[in-house]
């Protein structure tokens, strides 16, 4: 049995236990813990639960409630079951009635193509996630290489038929192997980013998507374009350009080579500031640290700073602020507050 099959089987066992009529708060806590182990666990559970819920709704719509369960004697004598077994059967058969089973089979038949596609996408794809402050290097089967930044989640599906990545949250650097027959596609929110072979960064913050091109050319379009929605023409950005996409709009901004280098310094664990406001610098440090930096005074939030800093060394950055600008520093639990 493969790992995917083991996870699917475990999810089915949890679903059966929950519907057994003997579900406790402790059982729910154990299920929540199992789901939280990995994205694969969560996907398997949500998939099976969704199919079962749909069968419930379909069963309710198809016909009036079935009559109460009445055992019908069979013409062939069968061995008598023990009292405990009879009790189990009496609880089980009414729950999974013929009508319920028929509804589930109808649902499965109607959605077999869709479910088959979803299963293929989920089980063949690879899931990656980084913690706050962590980075991860990922090598794909086609020779492409990805670098995941702090607090990032993405899924990849690269095989003989195509190359695709779903950026769920966070930021990733893409160094894509050239393959004219198989364009590389990144789905980030409602944006579809397509390349043949290039180096670029995609950052997703909710529905806002930022793209920076270090080398080559990138096409940015609506993710719905693949299904026939041609409401907006794709936007193409090239080397030393960046784009900010949000709410159906795409803004293209030119970048100097040094600006590109500074923005990519996170790959070496560095943050580079050049006339950056203290408020923006604090926001950047907070992306890489669970301990948060709070600028408590609006006036000092506008102070502009420059320099190269270790993203994980917030304490060193705060010490420089205290020494260089004479700012007050106060510790409050998980926060460091900076004020005048």
C-alpha cells in the first residue's frame, strides 16, 4: 500500500468512526490532531467528507423517507447471530439503507470523471511548506529549481504531460528549465503566470500577487483564461520589471538591477533596505520572526534607514535603532515596541 493509499484508508476509518453513533469530544480532538499532521491528511479528509455530505443531500432529495427497517426472513436458514452482533446490525443497516447506498452510487457515477481528475491531481502532486523564518530548496523532475521563502505553502505537479505549481501563500523564487513544448505555469490566487524558461519571484499576500523577473519573460493572465474567459489581455513583463496584480488590475513597474538583487537577498537570509521607512522595515522583519516588532510612534515610523541585516537577528536590528537613533525599546511578551 502506498503512502497516499494509507492516508486515504485512515481518512475513511475516521469518517466511519464519526458516523458510528459513538463519537466523543476526545475522538474529535484526535481527528483534529490527525488532520493537522499534514496537508495530505487534510485533503484526504475534506475530499471524503465532501463526497459523503453530497450523498446525504442527494438521498434527501430523491424520495420520501424510507419506511422503518423491518427484517425479512430469508428462505435459507442462517446461523443465529449473537445478541451483540444483532445489536450492531440493527444500528448499521438503517443508517446505510438501500436508498442511501443507491444515492451514493449515483453520485459516484455522475462525478467519476471529476473525482478521477481531482484524485490524480492531488495524489500525483507534491506539497511543500516552510515555517516562519525558514527557507527550502526544491528540485523538480524537469530540472527546474524552486526556493521557498518564509511561511510559504505550495503544490507542484510536474510530469510528462505538463508543469504546474499552485502557490497557496507566501513567496517562492523560480529557476525554470527551458521546455518549449511544456510551458511552466504558476497559479497564485486568481493569477496564472506562464513561462518557458526564466528566473522570477512570485509572492502572494491574500489576493494580491507580486511578480519580479530577474531573467527572461513572464506572462500574467487571469487564472480563468484557461477556461475561456478572455475579459482581459495578458500582461507580459521582462527582465528588470515587476508587476503588482490585485482586483483585476495589473501594474507594471521598472526595476534597477540593484533593486532586483536587494529584493532577492532573502535567499541568503538577508534583508537589504535602501531609504526604507522604519515601518516597512519592521513589516519585513515580522515576516521572518515569530517575535514581532511594533513601531509605537507614527513619527518614528517615517524614519528612513538603509543597510543589510540578518533577517533572523531582530535583536541586533533593534540594538542598532536604539544606539543610532536614541529610540526607546520595551519588551511586551511576544512584542518589541519601539517609541520615541
